[in-house]
C-alpha cells in the first residue's frame, strides 16, 4: 500500500465551487448543481465486480475489483464505455457505502480495487478509501482515469492511491479539442503523469501482480491521430525509461465516432504494430 504521507487534503468544501478537474466548472455540487461531468455531490456507481479483461498484472487469479463510476470529465466522442461514462445512471453511493463495497470486493478475492473514471468524484473516493483502510482494506487502490487530471487533486490523493493507470490519449491539442473539447489535454496530461510518477514511481510487480506504481495506457487511433510516437517519447524521456505502458490496439468506432471521418475505421495492423515496435525501440516495458 502507498506509504507516502498526505500533505494535501481533498476537502468536501472543494465541491462548493468545483475545480476538481481541469474543466474548472465552478459549480456548487453540494447544492445540486452539475458541471461538465453531470454528477452532483455524491459518486454514482454504475456497476462493481471482478473484471478479468484488464491488464494481466492487475487481474491475477481473483480479477481486478472494478468500480465503474457514472459520468466523466473528458467525454471522448469515441468512448467505448459511453453508456456509463456519458450518463449518470447508477446508484448514488456515499463514502461509507463505497467503503463497504470495496471490502466486499476484497472478500470476493479481487486483487485490487479499481476505480474506473474517478476524476470527477475524487473527493468521495478519498473519503471512502480512508474509511475502508481503517477497517481492513489491504489490496491496492487503482486510479483508472483518462489522464485529464488536476495536479492539485492528484496531490490530495497522495498516500491513498497505490497504482495510477491513466490514459495518454493525444499528443496534439487540436485533435483533443476536436474529439473531446479539451485542447489543453496534452500539457495537462503530461503534468498529471509527472505528479503520478512522483508519488508512486515505476510499476512494481510481485508474483505477477502490480502492487504500486504507474501504468500508462495508450490507445492507437487510426490515421496517427493519437500521436503515438510523441506520446511514447515523452514517457521514455520525461517520465522514466522503465515506464510500463499498454499500447492498445482495440479501438473501434463507437458512440459519435461516425461523425468524424478520420476515426470512423479500425486502426490497421500496421498502425498498431508500428506503435508497439516504437515503444520497444525506446525500451519501455510493454504489457503482453
């Protein structure tokens, strides 16, 4: 478990003028207002249970204990989980209830607790993890996010998150603006990854399972839109030459992808292999 002592706190007061993520909506979520993520004061859990489709270092024998959270602070036009992340459907779950859910996943034998799309409810996650740790949660906490993170919020999670698993989606802000409405994504993501690595370091694996560290996902998009070479060079040169990265080739046109001709097809095998081979050339650690 993470050993870093907490210097920052994610206070509930932050929800009065929400700036938890780089959208900086400024809405009073405690009063029922909602911003870009469309989620109010409490986290909304869409589903929870063992998941065996994550990276092998997270799955093990018991699966990754995923908690899928409704809403999203990024809103990609091609989202493959759009039915969850682009809606607010699910059960409103208070921190004490979420702590019990985490303990239930541990009891079922899950190897970790994996929060999927957590950025916009980071305050509630911090509260829930604190409760769960005090009453017996021992498995690692995975923060599975889109990479569009506030450094201040991440600092508030120091000592609570064991494994950061961000996406690094785009190297070009113009692409990020067109597909997510987040033109500042590249610089925001780079700063976030540096803070994540500062907290937890390179990914540590014991007996085939990740216990602590940074695991980066990069989805190969058609027509080079993700800027894969630039992304991978940043990881190798500015994060760590030992960065563990999952270069993913499973993109498929989903949600509103058909509105954008440049992403309305699968990436070719050549495009996927080129990205993976470049990661190997840089010496990065690849998920098998």
